């Protein structure tokens, strides 16, 4: 039920709808819950509706966060401690 | 001179005609349907005998028999249809017993009103699949049910084959230490069907993997590898089939998620619909369990065959009285790959 | 798949796992509750418990709207379908939930009731348009993620003048669920919360601030991929180590402090609070659920049809209430795995695949036997 997927808006169709694409799979969904959606935007889709736009810069920041060294390591290396 | 031709019978109107109750009643209409549609397509010496049953030559070994009913909806899908599916499915069930499939029977339950043109497409697809596999359809049956009591067409096929001496494959023969091999990508057939029903479209379409695997099986048997189990993971997918074998053999299993291949559009379609590819049906893949020392050789034999180019070793059999099928996920953690908890997918086989 | 694959990367998982193991204060345990079906699923499906040190424990809270739906509400839907001949539209998740008299929506369908599984509320509207002579009722369940799509459908039905469409409103609120967990005599042994992913895209991070302030428990909102969950766990561990209790956001790519205001306004226009609502496993909770506002009363199936809600007690042996609060683990329930299984679910935690007991049964029970 919590199933939601990030998908790319490929085409705007009848007012309020769009065709989205995830990994080559396309479906028509409703944009009634968001504003200013454009072709090329990524959106989070849940039960046939786009819930929110996905921010590519924040996504990139998040991935960088995942790759960070732990705090203790940084501290240790700063102090030259093993 | 009379202008009335002797024995004149109007040919079946394939283009516009529909199945009606007379086609199942055993009279002339049914005989005509059988002659003009079925027999002409399936065309072989046994069918030509024209009797209630086919008289077959003596078998040169132990017999294997398998049967399968096909109620797939929609009847036509990317990569196949109920016709070729019913031929491949039963050939595969016979083949994974270690037998060479020899003959098929085909029973049809037709719904009143079903277009003859579509029925002809199905029958021709079956004939083609049968010809290409070299396994003739030697006998059959036709029934018609009232409109609303069927789903267009239901087909049941039964297959008979022969097992060479020395071959002994069974689901209860897996032993701790054995390796588990998979012949290719999973989820293609089920997702081809489901996506069509759910209105998903594709840039690279998902195509059913329906195929006859007896040639691949023959190559695997010829290799001399110590094979324990062969099975095709159809309804319920890879997960269900492995759980069945684990239970039969009283063992556990450990799989590697990274070794199990899933085509990109299948993975994406599963994401869209909230499904796990491990539980999605396949119709052109098989699982093989063999002695550990033979695994690499078996893998090479499989990869050399066009239907198993993407074969991989996906795991091994463990000692485990609970019979758990476990998996190391792509992230390194472990999970159990359990039996399907009663989820009903739409009819896909 | 973009924004999916990168967030499931095995190497990054190892890195975050190493960070958590190194940083988690070895002198204490960290009991962290998540209450989002997507998180339960991610933890189970990827075996994340193996990537955490033994002193960091995940507890599954009431994040599954199917699990917290009382049996009586499913009975209501079944009665409508069977006795009033409506077309009952529902998300697929509810069809197997066992209700009274050995029935479920799926069994009701098998005995002739017109029950239809749909993917989107738009499908329900279409069914109503295509069947003007039949009454169409949509079983509206879900937390704040799923409520806006219902609001859209009701507004559309009103605009189109669809007379044969109505909803059974069972929408519930996340902060109320958290409150019900925390407002227990003597406090609860939960050190921090992993905030739900998609609910938060709609409601924003603001509604969680009272929990950090009043109960002194840190909340980190996490995205729905396994790496998101792991990073959020790391962020919680850091807060707990430092004795902090703040609301932090890991899901920055989709969650803001304000959330989706357009969706919130749509919901506020169509729905209002129910004074009280019964939650399965948690009892009656005030201001925790929604009903349609008077201008939309014509679309309220509870007013339109004679189907009252009748409360049904859960089995006495069921420990869901304690499990939902993190006070007991699934394996500590006497009937877990014996009488109560996914095929024969006795309580709410086993009913949906995202429930704590179902998730443990399907993915984790081998750990106990090992």
C-alpha cells in the first residue's frame, strides 16, 4: 500500500494527466495533486497520482551523504589516531 | 444435368463465423470443425487414423505422462498465445522428468460466440509449435459451453514421453552441497500478461518467454552430468518451485540475489505493480539441481544452447530441517524466500 | 531505473552499515520504530537487520493502514456488496483481510458480490460513469498519502454530478498513530522514530515537531529505498548518542517542511476530523480519522446506505496491541506461526504483508530457528 515509485514525466496528456516512464515502462497517471509539472520532471507516483516532484539536486546530495565516511573516522584521521 | 453437387457441404466461414452449440454436439458441424480446422492444421498419421484414440507404436523405455490446463487471459499476448503456450507447457513438463516428449493430446473447451478467425489463429500457432518441437498432436476433443460459461477458449494438453535407462530425476533427490542453476531471466511471461491487463506500455516491450525446452534438456542429459532435479518454474515463479523442491527433498537452500537475472522492463513493471519477480510465472525457463562438482560443466552446456545463453548458478542446497529457502540480497543481508501467501494473480498460465 | 538503482547500491550499504556499527554507542541499545509499510518492506526484503549491529533494533509500528483497519469496517464493506448489490471498489490490499462469519472481500466476490480491485480512484470513477444504473462504493483506506487521491475523486464526482458514486471513508492520520503509541502510562521503550516516506511528502516534516519537543524522541524522515532507511538509522543513532531530540529529514529529494500544500488544501476542503475512530490493535483514538464534510455528504456511503459500523473484538490470544507499541515481538505471541499465519491471520499484524508479524514470518523467522 505504501508503494510509490519515482518516474519521469514523458508527455502531458489530457488536462491534468501525464504519461510517466520508469525503466522503460510507461503508464498514464494524474497530476491533480501537484502544480507546475513539466516534461522532464521526475515525480513520485502513488495509486495513479503524482504526489510530489523529486528534486534532482537533493537526490544527488543524498547519494553523497551515503558515501560519507563516518564521523569517528574523520575525527581519528584528523587527530592522526588509529 | 443436375446443378446440385453431390456431397456438397458449405465450408466453415472462418472469416466471420463464430463457435456455436452445434460445434460441440458430435454431429456434422463438429466433424466439420475438426476436419477443416484442427485436423488440417495438426496433420499427422495418427490423427489421420480418425479414431477415438490414437494407436501408437511400442514405447522404447519407461513412460512419462504429464498434463496441463491453460486458462490464460488474454488469449493473445506479446510473444505468444494460449495455443503455443499449451504445447510448450506440456512438452516442458514431460522434458523435466528427463523424458523425450513423443506425443501430445489437445482438448478444447470453446465458448459459444468465440470468433472462428481467432480460433484458427490459435490452432495454427499450436500446429507451428508442435511442428517446430517435433511432437505431434495425435488425438483430441472439443466441447462447447454456452456464452458466459467460458472465457473464449480453454485448452488442456497431455503429453507422453520416454525416459532413457539410467536417467532418474525427481524433486526429492536434492542433497546438501548440490548446486542450483537457472537457465535465464525470470518474470518475463507473467509480466507480459499482467502489463497488458494493467494498461502498461513499454519502450522495450516485455515478451513472454514461452518456449519448448526439450532440446535444452536433451543436451543437459547428454552431458553426463549428475543431475538430481529439473523443474520449470511456471505459476508461482522461481520461489514457489524452489520451495516445493526443498520440501520434497527435506533440505534448505541459499540463493544469491545478484546471480538471478531480471530483464530491465520486467523489473520496472514489477516496481510499478508492486510485485516480486521471484513469484512471477515463467514459461521458457528451467531450474536444474546437480552435484556440486558438475556445476561448471553443466553451466557451460546450458550456456551453449540458444534458450539458456544467460544461464547462471544461483545458489546451493543446504542441510536444513526447516526447509527454508534463504537468499543473500544485493545489499548483503539475508532474507527468506517464502511460499506465496495466497496472493492471487490474474490467470496467467 | 533512475532514482531507484542508485539507492539500492550494495557498496554504499556496506559504508553506511560500517558507520552505524562504529558510531552506535556500545553501552546501550537503540530501539527504533518505523511505521511505514514501505520501510517494513525495505527492511525485510533486503535483510537490513543483518547490516545493523546487535544493539540497534528495528520495531515495526502501525504503519500499515490495512493492519489498523478494524474487522468491523471490512464487515461494513462486505455487507454493502452482498446486501445492497453495490459495485464495491477497493485497493487489492484489502481483499484477503479475514472479517466476520468466515468472510473476506475475496470470499464475498466468490459468492457473487461485485467486488472489483482497482489501482487508482480514477478507475472507480470510470466504473461509476460506465454503470449509471448501479451504485458504486469505493472503500477509502490509507494514511495521508492515499487520502488526497480520494479527495480528487470526490471533488470530481461532485463536479460531474455523479449520483451513483460514494465512499466508505476509513482514512486515518499518522501523527495520531504516533501519539497513541507514545501516550502510554510509564512511557514506551522506543528511542527514536523513522518517519514515513510518502506520508511525509504530503504532510511535510512540521507535524513531527511536537513529538520531538513533547516526548523528547528524535524523528528522522526516511525515503523508501533501503539506503534511505539505513542513513536515517545512522542519523537517529547520532541524535541518540548526543542526547538530542529533533526532527531531521533524510528524504530531502521529496520532503519539505511544509509538504504538498495543494494536496493538503484539497483534503481539508473535502474532509474533516472524526471525533474518535477505532483502530485495530490500538483501541479508540480521538481525532485520528477523517469523514466527509457536510457539502459532500451525498458521497458518504455510511449516510447513503443503511450500514452501521459494528465493532468486533479481536481474538483474546492476539498480542497485536503490544506488538504495535513495540512492547512485544511477533515471536513472543503464543499463536504466532502456529494458529496465526499469513494464510490464516488472526490479528492485524499478520493481515497484510507489511504488518510486523507477516513481515517477520515471511522474511525473518529463520533467524529464530538458526
